[in-house]
């Protein structure tokens, strides 16, 4: 429902080619779905969200929208994308 | 159900039960740790140069590592004990991998003590480990012995693991290169352990919300121990008192996500 109300949902999603960014904590075939947060000068791309549990950056092959499901394989957490305070998209744990 | 081939195309398209099956498996653990543990020398890279650590700095590092050894031994004993009372196969297998992780942590911390010139690391740990972490270990093992699954998972995988995760990160930022490399590889394991605890308890609270009240009671009882253990560890690391509330944030956020008072 939330996704239906989101004006961004009307616009076609951008696709992203994921590259291996050296995240060595998951099996090789899944590495491109993750990267480490690089500090204060880092920023999230439209296809990325920070895992609220372990703070690893989760990457999706498509632009994120409210209601999207993602998995953090580093800490085995399922998250859903929500619109947080200030209007930014962020990840929320789903147990 | 999607196959692992589909998952490598888009992992996030997996069904939740397939994802859980995958990440709790021994094979998944083995492929994961292979990425950062192969080719090490006693838990750290061979090409990291060993600096000269002397005097009070060396003594402080030895005392800190002694407390880490107690924390890791507590987790080794508790995670192996929890296998017998785990409510399902996936949790039993995950805990077998955590047990292996904790055994490795104990070994590499004791070896780091040897590298620092400690002749008998076990005796040194007995003599110098902090009082609070010993008390925490005692309480954790009581919960395991009492077959208190929810309470013991909270104590180990939420409280203890989050403390380790926080303290090791703070330590790694200021540590010598060898200790830093060792800690950063332990931290990779800790991410799985904290995630397992929070997600396991989150699912169990969702199944039976009465567990939330019980876990809030357990949390209240453990808070004093958690705070004193945190304080003791951060004191050894010379972390300024003003910075400590910030470092406790991960623990507070985890209990808030679980809805514990």
C-alpha cells in the first residue's frame, strides 16, 4: 500500500550493475550485494541502504523504493525499506 | 522456492525462509569465513609488522587481552552448551559455527598474549582479567545450565556480543597493526553472532509477545553487569568518559528494536 502511495513509484526504476567492492564476509557469489561504509565522506547511492543491525551497506540491482525487501547476509537480517524522519529512505528490521 | 543460482542474480529476491536456510548453513559459514581467514598466522596477516610495545602500554594491552580471553571463553562455553537446547535444526547448526568462531577467538587472543611475551597466557588470564567480565561469564553460564534459551541468547548474542563488537571496534581504531588486524577479523565473525541473536529473539517475540516482558526483566537484571563490563573494558582502553555513551549506542539500539524496556 505504502508503495502505491509513493509518488516515486510511478517513475521507472533505475537498474544498477553491481561490482565486487571487496566485501569478504559472505560467499564470493554474493559479495557484490554488499560494501563497507567508508566513513563521513561516504554517501549512499539510490540502490543502497545501511543495515540497522551491523551497519554494512546493502546493495540492490535496482533503485530502492518504500516497501522493498533486502537481506543483510553479514548479520543474517531481513529489512524493509521505509521512509524515515526527514523523508529519507532507510532500512528497518523485519523479524 | 528460488535456487541459489537465482539468488546470485538478485539475492534480495529470495523468499525469507530460503534466505534463513542459506545463512544458517554450515556451508554458508565455511564459504564466508574462507574469505578472510585463509592464509593467516595465528589470526592475523603474516605481512603485518609487529611494532615494539613496551612498558605501561604493553601492560595495558595484556590486561585488556586477558579480559577478552574471558569474554571469548564465556561465548565458547555458552554457544556450545546452547546447541543442546536450541529449538530447531537451523539454530543448532548456526551455534555449531559460532562455537567454532569462539574457539578460534580464544586461541588467537591467547596467542597474541604469547607474542607479547607472556609465557603462560592461561595463568595470566586467571590473574588479570577484569572482575565484571568474570561475573558476566558466571551469569551467562547459569542461564545456559538452567536451559533458559531466550535469556541465554539475549545474554550471549545481544548483550555480550554487542559489547565485544563495540569494544573491539573502539580498540581496533587505536591498536597496534597486529592487534588491529586480529580484532578486525574477529569483528567479521561478531556481525553474524549479533545478527543471529537479535533476529532469533525478534522472531520468538513475534510468535509470542509475552516473551517481551520476560526478556525486559532479564535485560534489567543484566544491565548492571553490562554497564560495569563496558566501563571496565573502556577504562582499560583509556576511552574518555564523555565518549562512552556514544559507544553504548549499539546495545541500546538493539534492545530498542526488540522493544525491550
